[in-house]
């Protein structure tokens, strides 16, 4: 009996470790599910499982002759895209340009099945509809609920003042737009003559109140949604402390139209300044509607892309590309070019309208993902003169 004690003891320890491991796995999955606002492994809706399984059994044509003709398993697509990304060199510049030129030289064709799969995968994993959660609404942010900030783990209570600023429901259509332009502010747009093509799309996204007046030939002048980072009113306009700063700020807004999407709750310390800026701007331009970033949706997007190598927080530009892939059937990308030169050797300023440089994000990885999405037919990246060919 004594001699059997160590064996019994070790057996009990082994069983305990296994049970603890199972508990820990479920706990971690439940925690991730809470952050992503999705069901855990213990609860997968039958409808979602059925839809995903049907996509598993669907074969789709690739966009170029260099890619295999069929997709035996749709779940392999993202891992396959990661392998493709690994083939794009970071340095030296000559190899990067040669590789990009090769990717863009193939005749592009939209892959509808892949596009639908991306939307299904993203919205299933996050358990969020992009059209409903890209902005805060009274429906998804009730009075007295807590708004999660993006950068930190802080929260802000939805006071009546904040609640009254929110639309009752999302202002974006739940029906996908047929065509969309996502217009970055890259200097590669200078001289591109892409304005007419950009404006021909059903919905046009822009960033940080980028000006169009005087640049119409290259960037167009239609805008349905533009972003407004707090750095604009906090930095460029001195946090609107003087009447002159307020006047200059509203003057910039006078040239804008559509929705102004504002990441007011990026940092807890910024939201009061952002809400103040919106209050001062309201009424200055009847063509504008201010909307506030859906922070849960942005954070879910960050977690989603982290599993595919996006170590830094996605830029607003990449996030909006992500949203456009869910909101639109056909997505065209312009002005996304972090490199200092164009493919034909011209100098490419950071912005087409100024020389301000951003450094907080991993633009190289984002460009590689956009190139890969172009290669697989999810979106079309425009980097040259839009009137050529």
C-alpha cells in the first residue's frame, strides 16, 4: 500500500494537470470571445457553421496564370496569402520595385467569391457587422454604457451629452455599395489624373480632411466619408483655444462634405477635446455629419489582423480598407504608397498636398497586404496614371 502511494499520487497530479489545462483553454477562449464580442468555442451558431462549410466546398478561379486554378479549401486562403506576402522583399529597393511591378503587371480581375469570403470571415470572427459597428450609435452604445478606448484599457461612460450626439442607428447602408474608392493621401496621386475614376465610384472614402479643391484632376472632388484624427484640431489648430483657431478650423471644414468619422475615443484624454471640436464645428457646414468611431469594431479589427502578422496597430487607412471590403462589392484603392519613389522613379511625397510624415504604423506590412489582396482579386490597387491603357 505504501509502495503504491507515489503512483497514485502521480496519477492524481496528472489528471489534475489535464483538467487544469482544459479549464485554462476554455478560459482563454472565453476571454478572447469577450474582447472580440463573439461566441466562444462552446457556442457556434449552426447558420454560421453551415455557411462556412458551404464555402469550404466552393472552388474559385484565381486571377492570374501564375496562381493554381482552384481553391480546394477556402480556409487556406489567408495562410496562402501570408506565404505570398513572405515572398515580397523588404530590401533592397530595386528588388521591392521589381516584385511590385510583377504583381501589378498581371491583368486584374475581381474575385467575387474571395471578396464574399473575406467579409464572412471578418464579420464571423468579430461577431460584428461593419455597417452597424463602424460608428457609435444609440443602438450599440446605450445610455450609461461604457465606451472602450482603443489605445488603453480605459473606459468612458456614455453620458446623456455623448448619447445625444449619436445617431439612433447606423447611417451607412446595410446593402453593399457596388463600387467604392478608398483614397489615401499619398504623393503618388500627384499627376495621376485619377480624379474622374475616383469620382465615378458609388462611395468615396478619404482621410483626415484631405483637400480636394485645386487637386480635382488627380484626386477628384466627391467625398462620402472622410476621417478626422484628433491631431488635426489638437495640433494644426491649437486645440481651438482662440477664436482665430476656430475660424481657421471651420474654414477647412467648409470644403468638406459627407460623413466625418472621428476616432474621439482613441485615448481617454482626447475625447473631450474631440467632442468640443465637433460641437464648435456643428452648424458651420450643413453638408457634414459627424460620426464617432466604433471602438469595439476597431479593436476587433486590430486583433483580427494581429494573427496575420500585423504587429503594430493598423493605421486608420488600413482599417478603412478593411471596412470597405465589407461595405462594398468592388473596392479600388488610390494613394496608398509609403515608398519614397514611384515605380517609374519619380519622387513621391508623403502627402499630395503637404510634406507631413507619419511614423506610428507599419506601412510596409500594410502595403504588402494590400498588394496581396490585389493579387488575389479582393481589391484593385492603382499606383500609376489612371488614363494610361
